[in-house]
C-alpha cells in the first residue's frame, strides 16, 4: 500500500461533500470535502505502488478544470487513469448538486 499526497492552488469556490465509487478490483472511491483555504489537498491510498507520476498527471489535468478548495481522499484498488478521471469528475459534479 502506498500513500501519495499532492497540493494544488485553489482559486474558485467549492461545493458540498461528495462520495463516489467503491473500493474494489479495478475501481476506487473518491471522497471530496470543501475546505476554507486557498489550497486543494489530495491524498491517494493505492494498492499499486510506483505510479506517482501518473497520479500527478491525472490530478494536474483535473485541476486545470476544477479549482475549488477541497480535500480529496482517494482509495484505489488498481483503477486505470480513465477511471480515476471519471470518478474525480463525478465527485466534482456531485459536490455541486
């Protein structure tokens, strides 16, 4: 199990809390919570070590579109980058509802 932590500049406004996905083979869960901050924080717990650069690339792409001050917890069970991007988008959308 590997834990990765990332921080991103936050300029926008965050919505509410959100929880999407499930921890299971080839999937992951994303928990999103708004922060009163100018930084977004991401903690990834993954069962597949050695992919820090790929996680950073997916998160960089996500934060190009989403700039809310949030805390995101990701619990990963081997999801592909496409699934990660999908779950992040779902969490952002759910937090706005």
